[in-house]
């Protein structure tokens, strides 16, 4: 009788041990899968962030030549005798330049906000 109980207990211990080992192996596989998925998302977010930073820094360096080209294209040559006309042209040019700068600044802010929203959405998705 005692021998039967001991044999059943030993066989059940082996079964429980086997189930526990299989459970540990399954949990490790799930953990590896989740880690891989998180690493992919972080990698994608890093690429988006790098593209965003590249866009921001390249826009800062591109803005200066664009403004110089706009100013060069809007120069008005007038004779020395037309000082009034020259002042009006300068005022119009400065208003146009200011309007263009404001427009470029708004476009840049809007683009930056869109890129930032996209980056944040990618990070938190």
C-alpha cells in the first residue's frame, strides 16, 4: 500500500515538473516575441525621429538662401530722381518680405506640428 502511494507521488511529481518546465519554455517564447515587437516599434520610432530632426535641421539651413533669393528677385531699380517712388517701392518690398517671412514661418510651424504628431503617434501606437 505504501509502495503504491510512493510510486503515484513520484510519477505525479515528474508530471508536475514536466508541466512547469513546458510552461516556463512557453512564457520565454512569449517574452521573446513581445521584446521583438517592442524593439521593432522603437526602431521605427527612432527612424521617424531621425527623419523629423533631419527635416527640421535642413529647413533651418535652407531658409536663409531662400530668403536671399526672394529678396534678389524683388529688387527694384529706380533712378536717383525718383526718391518718392524708391521709398514706396522699398516699403512695398519690405511689406512683401515680411508677409513672405510670416507665411514661411506659418508653413514651417504647421509642417513641424504635422511631423511631430506623426512621430508621437508612431511612438505610442
